[in-house]
C-alpha cells in the first residue's frame, strides 16, 4: 500500500445544468489530464425551489467532485 500525504491530493469541482453537460465536462477534464491519478469521482444533484405561489419551480444543478493525486 502506498502512503500519500494530504498535500498531494487535489480537488476539481465541475457544475452543469444537465446530466449530459456534466458528463461531457467530466470526460473532457479526464481526457485532457491523462497524467492525473484519479482517486474518486463523486456526483451530486442539488434541487432548490425558486419562484413563488403558482409560479413555483425547481432549480436543479448537477455537479461532480474529482479527487486526484498530483505527481
């Protein structure tokens, strides 16, 4: 097992309005950074109500947290 210190860990956060857009952005990041050693990718969906009364709607944002090691 390799022991790593916290200073070698880096985090990239990517947000998008749709799942498809988020997937495309994550893939782009991974394809353009092949040297990174990915530790974990966490996906999240956040929904919040906006508006008022009968015009109430839900704002949804999708995000990914990419944790990787710097060499």
